[in-house]
């Protein structure tokens, strides 16, 4: 079963840019630019993404998270 995502806040309306989503599992999902040169060791099923700090500030300011 696919995880259900509810858009909280994003930098554009078409879903093709940095966005924060709430999941139906009580977590947050972040859409952003994948960072591949971070120098960290992470699990194979994980990835690093980069989103603007202002996006998080807006989500907090608007009481979305």
C-alpha cells in the first residue's frame, strides 16, 4: 500500500519543487534536491535531500507542523 501524502507547504503549486508533506503514518516527507556529495554513510534505503530553510519556517509559522 502506498504512503498517503498531504501537501503542507511548498515553493510552487505544481509539486515539482521543494515541498513538505504529512504522511498517513504520522511522519513528515520532504521533497527536495538529492544531495549525493555529502560525505556521510547512510543506509541504502535512505537518501539526503536539501530544502530551503524558509520552507520549514513557513510551515512552523503557519502551524502546519
